[in-house]
C-alpha cells in the first residue's frame, strides 16, 4: 500500500508542475499580449521584446502591428508627397514670369525637402531648331566650376543621355570627379545620383539632377518624377505665354505700323487728290491757253513770217508763212544758215549792225530786202529778238517779219531805216538801184 501511494503522489506532483509551467507561460503570454495591445493603442508600432513569438495570439498581434506599421508608413509617405506637391505647386503657380527666379527657388526648396545635398535644373534651348541644347537654368549648392560652361549638347554626359532616353537615371556608383559635395568635412563624391526628365505629353523640356549622400527611396523618386511633370508643364505654359505675349506685342506693333501707314496713305491720298485737282485745273487752264495760243498762232501764221535760229544763225524753226513767202520747203530751210534769204542788194554794214545789236542781247528792228528761192525779192519789216540764258547771254534768236507788198513803200521805209542806223542813204540807194 505505501508503494501505491507513492506512485499516485508522484503523478500528481508532475501534473501540478506542468500546470504551474503552463500557467507561467499563459501569464507571460498575457503580459506580452497586453504590452503589444497597449503599444498598438498608443501608436507605438516598433517591435517590442517578446518572450514567446510562437504563441498564436502573440503572432497575430505582431502581424497586426507590422501591418499597421506598413499602413502608417504608407500614410506618412503619402502625406509627405501631398505636402510636397502643395508646396511646390505654390512656387510653380506664383505670379512671377521669371523662369530663372521660379526654378532657383524650386531647386533650393526641393534639395532641402528630400534631404539631398545638391541639385541642378537644365532646360532645352530651342531658339535655333537646328542646334537644340540644354542649359542650366538654376542650381543649388553646386561647385560653380563644374558648370561654369552651362551649355550641354543633346546626348552629352548623363544629363544629355537622360534627355534623349526620356527616362529617369538612378546611380549609386558615381563616376569619379562627376560631382563633389562640399561639406564641413571637405569634398566627397555623393552616394546617389538621380536624373529625372522634365516630361509632359511625351515631350521632354529639360532634366532635373539631384545628388545625395543617401540613396533615394522609391516613394521619393516617384514624387520627384511627378514633380518633373509639373515643372515641364509650367515651363511649357510659361514658354507659350512668353511666345504669345511676344506675338501679341509684335501684332500690336504691326497694327500700329499699319495704322500709321494707313494714316500716312490717307494723307497722301488727300494730297494726291488735291494735286490731281490742281493738275486738272492747270490742264484745263493749259488747254484754254493752248487754244488761245493756237488761235493766235493761226492769226500770226497768216500775217507774220516767223523763224528761229541758234546763236550762229543756223535755222532751227520756220512757220508756214515763211515757207510760202520764201518759196522754200521746211526741209530745205531747217539746218541752213539764215543768210540763205540775203539779197545781194543789201549792204554788209546793215547786217554787221544787226549782229552787233542782237549779240549784245538787244532787239534789232529794220526793213530788209530778202531773196526767194526763185530769185525774186520780197521786202519785210523785221524784228529780231535774242533769247537769253541765266547769265544774260544769247542762246538763240527769234525773228518776226511782216511782208511789205508795195515796193515803193518798202523803199521809203528802208531809207528811213538806214537813216536811223546812220548808214549812208546815197550809198544804200545806189546799192538798191543797182
């Protein structure tokens, strides 16, 4: 019997010890679960030191904590991105039209916001479609010596490659001397380099370059890429606005020029109309005067023998009356010397006085006996007037003659002419009689 009692007592002891161990495990699990629940409730989502992670309740709580931690991180990243988009939208949508001013502020704030160290913004220069290149519009914390020459050809270096490929480039193995970050510890190569194309509607307007000592997280890269689209959209809009403004100013200048030309043309038309009216009036007066002159010439042609000669006496013009009286045709007289009409009865002294008078710019008048083509004679009362130049020298002579049909009257008048010229009347009479 004592032996049997000892066996029963041993079994109860083992069961009791097992119960105590299970109770202890339950108490620890309860404490761990309580701690996890308290941390989750207080938003403390970092993993707590747990004694037994194999406990189903503890495992479920840890899984829930991890899930809530992921959700919180996603919320943090989303909130960070939304705050960033709002901040940079305010910069991009500012009222300034100075691209360099807008993008200088943007690159400075972006480098600070994402915790980078340096940043540069390159935009396309398309002034000459045949020579498109990238130029740095703004930068922050760059060593100025690196980009002293701000022009980068398409395809040149990482910036040019990013522009051509129109896709982001993330490098964690940076080429030596590509770029240095200056800090209190001196100069060092960055750990990470990110280049993002400024692209909207499949068109690339530039490249954003960022350098940092830490590797950019995927959510940061996504944020920067979306920001790149906003920058490209703003750049495109500002360029369009600038082009539109320029075209508007050009159109206004052209409109003003056209208005000025139209006003000038209107004034010219008015002046032309006035000139035309004046010309019409003058033409009318000229026609009236011409008609009067023709009437006078008609009368003159019936009564007056008219000729014109140069300063040497060569005939330049004759009227019909002269041709009729002299019996020469116009063709026979034009270009001939005026002495073709000279009659041999006329004394040389008279013609000498005649030429002396008219060469002095004075008018000569006298009675002259002329010879016709057939040898007959005719008497004329002649008036010869010189035409003078600006210096008062004769350049040609105009002769108007009136035929004296009565020889006796002509001889009397001739004698009076000789007397007025102080020529010997007897000698002249002898010459005429002969």
